[in-house]
């Protein structure tokens, strides 16, 4: 296989599986539409009304009944669809659609109800129908001078005349070359893709239209642009790898007529293709011949079939490998839990196992890390949730070589291995321990560098952080960790320490013993000193601030004989009276409380 160099996102791989450029055995001028399926191409020759089958070795010798029209497509069940409309004349009441089961060679022929479908004009090519036309399905086609869609419905192996009709759809620029593909989008909706053989001149873009049905069977068209789309009508929609994608021919040098052999894959309305195969050749000069593309999606990737009439047949294989990255503390990984750091991308071996390693890092405690996919926590992470992978430092502080492996196909418990090899000792180190957590207690939000939250070491080697008179006006949830040396590189516990407190005033003490067992390293004590909380001095209405409203409210309370909160004692004389009103007003004027 030959890899194709693409301007693609990391992880995407496109390889050409096989190619045939010698099409001299086919009557090129009369083989204008074909498709791929199950590793083979099926191409209709309208001259001898035969469908030829081609694989990587050329013509297989297998043939099926064809049609006198250019059209050659398949339904969702893999049946071959051809038309007997005489080319290039307008379709007539004797026009039929042949449906061929390639596994048995059986042929069913349906007469197209021209009048019931509201059809007028030609339809040289056919898009991909919905369902199984041998049993139940729908074929959509177009004709010139008709302002909608022709719908031909098959039910129980027969033409359902009640469901053959002309569906109204405004905004369609009709052409006998236009095809309509049935598809199910990424949200599971059954839609139609109207592929008009057109392009905005002098622009590297062209459009398709997605058609949505209403309850009455009529359609609304929504225009979507595809970057660098050519004028050929071989566009194919498919869902893969969490994306709604479109496979389509591309333009060259801003030329309107784009019958070349290049193609691209993109999301609708993207600025650039997801990736693009460059144009290498001009196709047959017959301007009505296209660059026909379709795809088969399976669990491992996408098989792309490309039929360029008069030039080549190609099969491509599109796959995707997640990029796996190790994230963790900066003293080991150079960045702090950063999934975008490409320096920490893992390397896949021939056995499919990914590896990351580093040498000579100093470890003072257990090493915690995760493996993420495609540089994002939202796409893939292991272990999932708040848990990290913990490699225990069984040989104590020192200098280590680190080897991490990841097997995405292993059982959960066996996906990651981490080998720590001690290569040297470190001298005595006096560490700094800091409490980092929620802002409601610590004043800063999970900031390991906040020296105001450094712990104080006692003579017994135990570190302490404390705060007195902490007021919570409502119930609170507190979380924290103890970090070492102002960095997340080493921290405790593995999951955050969590505590819930009722509203009140508290004296809080946190202790940390670096020499204790993991479960005994941290203690948290909250002693309630006032019930309910005294509140902010002068804050009579308890809204968290002192303003004129507090003085006004206190006057109202004194006049009505109501009960004032403890915070109304602004002059701290343990009584609440008019002097407190005066004190609040003086504070608002001076910005200073009296002693």
C-alpha cells in the first residue's frame, strides 16, 4: 500500500489499496456511472446494457444485466440499480428500473410511474436509494423543468402507487445530471443529499443541499458548502469517527469545469477539507462524465471507491489511530497535566502497545498520571474521572528512570504499566507544604503557589494550617489537597479531601504529617464558635456588604421593635441602638470603623 501525504489531523491515515489505470477493455464512452462495493466495482455499459465487475486484477468476467441509460447505482442492501431509459431521450411511460441481486443474479424490473412521480425530462444518473428495492425502499430522482423531487416507492416488492409522488422542494436548481442520495446523518435522521453539478465560479468552494422532509412528504433544502469542491456530482455522505463527513471531487486552479481525479473529505461548511488527495490528471473530456465516489464504513475504518470514467478505478482505505499522550506533574512531564503537550505523545510499537519514557527525574513521592487521547480529556482518558494512575515509590525519594506503557486493547486493569527504576539518591530536602483548594476557605482557587496557605512545621515534624473566625453565611462544600513545594507534582490525597459545613463561624485547623501512612497524613478540624454566624460588622440586611440600606433598615427595626441580627452591633458595645446607626453612617463616610 502507498500512503498518501495529507494535510490532515493527527491520527488519520489514508492509503491507496489498489489502482487500475488501464481501462482500455471497457467501452469508456458508454460507461459513465459506476460504484464500488465489497472490494469490487460495478460499471454499467449503456451500449450493450451490461454491468461489468472489476476487481484489483481487472475485469472479473462476472456480468449482470444492465440498462440503456447511463445510471448505475446500488441500494442500502447492496442490490445493483440500473435504468432502461433510452439515452438521451426524455423518459417515457415504458421506462423501467432494474434491481439486480448480485449474490443470486436475480432481476426484478419495475415500471417507473412517470405521471404519478410528477416526472418530466431526463435523469441520466441516479443517486443511492433508501432501503432494499427488492422489498421495501425509495428511489429519488430528478428531471429538468420540475421544481421538486420525484419519489418512487417500493413496498413488498411492488411499486406502491399511493407513495409515488412529486415532492415539493423550493430552491433546487434542476439538471438532468443531478443525483439525490439517501442517507442517515450523525443524529440518526433520514435525509437526502441533493448534489447539483455546479460550482461558484472563481471560488474554491461549491455547494450541496441537505433535504429534510416535513409531515406532508415535502422537503426543505438547506445549503452547505464544501471547500474546494469541483463541479462533478459524485458526492457521498457518511458518518465516521464521530463526524458527519462528505466525500467529493475537488476543483483545480479555480476552473469551473473540474472533471479531475482529485477528491477530498470534509465536514459541511468547513473552511478547509479534513484532508485532500491532490489532482493528478484530467479525466475524459466528455463533460458529463464525473468523478464518482462512494464509501463503505466498517468497525475498523472506511473503504473508499473512486471511479473516474475513462481514466482509472481506485480503492482507498481510511483509518484512524488515536494519538495517546501522558499527562501529569511538571517535574516529570515538563508541563503540568497538559493534554496538548506533544512532547508527551506516546510511540506505538509493532505490537500495538504505546510507550513513553524519561530518565533522571527526581521523585519525592508516588507518581500520578493519566493517558489521554487526541490531546483532549473529552475524547479519551484513562483512568476515567477523577482517578489517576498511581505508581508507588517503594524505594523512597531519589532519582528515577520512568517507563510507561499503554495497551488500549487490554483489560481495564492491564492497560497501563509504569516501571520506576531508581538510579540515584537525593540529599536531605526541606519541603514546603501548602494547602490548595476551594476559594471559599483558602482565598485563592486551587493555587499551589499561594504562600499565604503555606503550612507551619512544628517541633514534632507535623505541619499545620489554621484560620480563626471563618464565617460561612450559608452551608458550604470545601475541597482541598496538600501540595509539596508549590507544585502539583506531589500532592495528597489522590482524590480531594472533601467536607461539608453548615452556615456558622468556625475555627479551622488542618494538619499534615509527611511521615505518616497515606490514610493518616491529613486531619481536618472545624470548631464552631458562634451559632448563627455573627456576620459582617454593620451588615444589617446580611447581603455581604455595608451600605446606606443597612442604616435605614436598622432605623426601621428600632422603630418597629423588631429583632436585629448580631451584625447590627456596629459599635461593638454589645447593645443595639441608635448609636449603631450613627456608627454605620460614620463608617460609610470615613471608611474606618471605630476601635
